[in-house]
C-alpha cells in the first residue's frame, strides 16, 4: 500500500512500532507517546494482576475459572458493567474451557479465526447486548476490535511474545466507557514458558501499571536506539559493496551471540583493515567505523556430495568484529567457523596476532551471577597420548556437579554452558569463545560484548563455586611454581613400547628417520624401555624460570632443562663429565620402525610435573594450586616402608594362609590395616 501511494509524504501511526519478525517499520520514528503519559492523562486506566493459586484437588484451569467468575461477580455487585475474556491457545483448548466455564454457570461463547465471520460477529453482538458475560478467544481478536467493557482477562494460555501481550493488555486498559473500573488479569503465578521480558509480569507481587509502562516504553526506546545505532554506523562508516544493499539488510541482520575474544591492550586496532583479509572477488559488502566492522562474503562452490559442477551454489557468510575501547577487547564473530580466516582477520585488524583471553579471565562473566545452572560442561585431558580420553563431557541438570577438584589430577576445564540470571544462556570455552542463546541486532550484539567485556576486566573471582568450578584453571607459565617435587611420563610411554636408543658420533638431523640403518651409522643401540627410565627432579627451585630434569636408566642418565617461557620448553643442558652421562643429541625414541629425536619427543609429549600444593604443569601451561588438597606428606618428607624379612615384595596376591602366614605385600598391608582397629577395612 505504501509503495502504491508513490512519492507523496506519509505519516504512519502504530501502538507498537515494531514487527513480530523484528524488521523495522518503514520510516524514522519522529514522535512517541509513552505508556506512562497515557496513564498520567487517563487514556489508560489502572491494571491489577491477580496471581491464582490452585487449591487442594484443583487444576490450574479450574482455579483460574473460579477466580475469574468470582471477580466478575464482585465487579457486578459494585455496579460495574464489566465483561471478561478467556485466553486459549488452540480451538480444542477453547472448547474444553467452554465446557469448564459453563459447568460453573457462565454465559460464554468461543470466537476463533477458524469460524465464519458471521459466527464470530454474532457472538460479539450477544456480548454487547448482555446475552453473554464473556468470550473465549483463540489467540486474539483482530485489529480494530473495540469493546471497552472487557475488563477481566483470564490468561489460561498467556502469549509468549512481548508485542502481542502489550497489545492485548491495551485492549483492557482503555477508559473510553462510563461505569467501568480497573482492569483485572488472572493467571497462575510464576509463568515460565514466556520470553524473558514477560517473566516479571507473572510474579506474585507484580505491579502491572509500572511493569507494563516500563516494558512498553522500553521496547519503543530500544527500537529507537536500534534505529539510531544503524544510522550512526551507516553515516560514519566506510562502505564497499559490489552492489547497494537494501534497507531490509539492516532490518534483518541478526548475528548470533557468539564471539572469539582477544586481548588488545597495547595494540592499535584499525577496523578498516579487516577487509584486506579477504579476496576482493568474494567480498560482497563491507562497512567499517571506529568500533565495528561488518563484512558479507559470497563464494561460489559445489555441494560436498557432488563431484563436478553440475550444481553451482554460493556460500554467504557474515563476519563481524566489535572493538570495545573501554575494555581493550576485540570480539570477532563469524557465521562459519574458519580458524585460518579468523586469524587472518585478527592480524589485519591489529597488524599482528593477538592472544585470546585466558579461560580464567573469561570465566569472570559467571562470577557475578546470582543464578548459575550448568547444563553442559566438559574437561580436557592433561594426559598426552593416543590412547588417552581426550575430552570428558557431562550434560543435563546435574552437569555442573559431575566434576570436582580431584579431576584436576587428570583434567582441566574445557567448556561450560549454563543458564544464568533472567534465564539467559551463556557459554564459554578454553579457546577464548563466548556464546549466548539468541540472534540479536548489531546494536544488541555490541551491548552484549560491552557487558561481558566489563565482567572479563573486573576483579570478580570465578572460583569458589562447587563442582565444575572446583577444577583449577590452566594458565600459561612464565615461571615455575615453587616446590615442584615429582615428574611422570605422559600416557603414551605407559601404553606403547617406546624404546630409548643411542647413536654415537653421528649427530641426528632429521626429526623422524624412516630407515635408520641407511641414514645413521652405526645402528642405534637400545638403552632401555622408556617406561623403565626414571624421571627425576634434578633441581628444586624456588619460583624461577628454569629447572632441570634427570632421565636415568640402568647404565646411565641424561639431563634436560625446563623453561616454560621458551619456544621449546625442554632443551639440552651442558655436557657433564663423569661416568654414565649421555648428551641428549645422541638419544632417540624408537616407536615401531620410526625414530624421533629425544628432545623433539619430550617437547611434543611433555612429562607432567607436580608441586606439593597440587599444581600440575604440562609443557608451557600449569594449573593453579588446589584450594582443597587431599592429605599429602609435607614438603621434603618421604616415607620409606621397611618390609619384614618374611615378606617377598615380588608377591602381591593375598596368601591363602592369611593371616597365619604373612608373605606378600598384600598380606602385610592387610595385617597393618587390621591392627589399626578400624571398624571396617576396605582392602583392594
């Protein structure tokens, strides 16, 4: 209709200047008349919410029905000329509610779009003539329906969306008829299946005049803010496009709440550079201003299930970067996950690679929440090796309690998805990602980034909660924690027959030697299974950036230095004089028929180091000390068991003659436990 009117000026009026499909109304908002002003001027009357609590043996529908009819009777006895409307979600529900109300003596009829217009009109006429006291409405009556005497609403099936709810309430708040009073809305308390914006309406102590005015005015203010934000970006930004994008692009642009978060402290961000990360052939649209870059790319291709070009397709993707100046954080969103392209975009924006925000700092977004209900969590293994369980996940209402502090021995935090305040969904992962549960406008995406950025930069402590939050954080190490007391081989050493071998005189230059007999002379001589090599702490530093490990086998040993801040954390030490020392450049690890330099192996699959306070170090990363430690010996205290002469420590099985005869390790341990006079002994 607007297009048919041509270029003549047009003014549009609407009680709700936003659409259900989230597209903008045509034209700018030039004037608003707030709900608060309507209440002040008497255009809208008072609204009262009655939370209905079913009694013993009552269903919610029965409770709402009886409360509605009691309210109607009370208003009628006061001389008020009121009518009521019953809200139903389907025609079948309406018929059941009609039977329920008629059983209580109500004069009521059903109106629904599935009925003929004549049938609905007849029901409305009977209501206005006083032959009916109420109507059962499926969804809502059409635009333009006006019956000011509708003052009681029975919300058996409340609408889930804010615009429809506000429009429905508006029909009951009008004051254009004489002999009418306040509007009454009845439902069971604490309705949960509506959108977050409506939850506050259905609380027991809700004051609807205040809430409705706030929600209605807030929606209009939000729509105006969205309009202003889009206009600001378009007016201040630099645009590059193969062809102009229609106004509908901005109306319909709704990126998912999902972003990789990067630390920008000390780095200059230039949003105009992001498009240089893309091939110009595929760049369809680009817009940048001082804090936002929006790029749309198109790339031709064929379906993955098709060989050849019989069907041509185009993949269209959104790339959105938002720079929070107040937090010095860069949020990068892409509709398709492509790590290489993401890294190229970050280097283009910052002129260098940026470090993702540490998981410990990312977790601060949860620290200030009152509600934290994890429904999907995961832990990443700290045990390196092909046979290791690389990731553990738990889902469901009790997911957050599936893991605890003792999982820190083998795992570190991987991801968390939870429901937080106001039923918002929020997730994070160790790869510096945050995500939510909604598609939002660009302005709302920027606000989401600013809110989470402020939490990341806060002093909030994410620790202290039970379950998943008892697992320590992994952080990059610049120095070695104090009191490192033990080291252990990675899982591969336990699960595979790896052999430590030595080559003399000829240096090893290639990482893997497929044919050692031809390339290395003489043939490497086996020294020991790697599992039989003891790995020991050669030095016990106070906090420092370097320590050394000793790897010892029956006939000799070697040493390596450990420096977590270096590119290679394990390196060769100076050659030592004396018997048995073998330089690391003469050592290989044999795996089947392949050989690998010992230093390459130990850097790729680093040993696990343990400190006395529960911190665990693997490679260049380490966990924080455990807040609650299991019982362990104090530092530098080592216990040595003195076995009786009758015990053969090579035997482990419990003797058939126990306890008369003590001859195995199990016999002796069982005897000692029983001697302690415990009520119950678990012996495994």
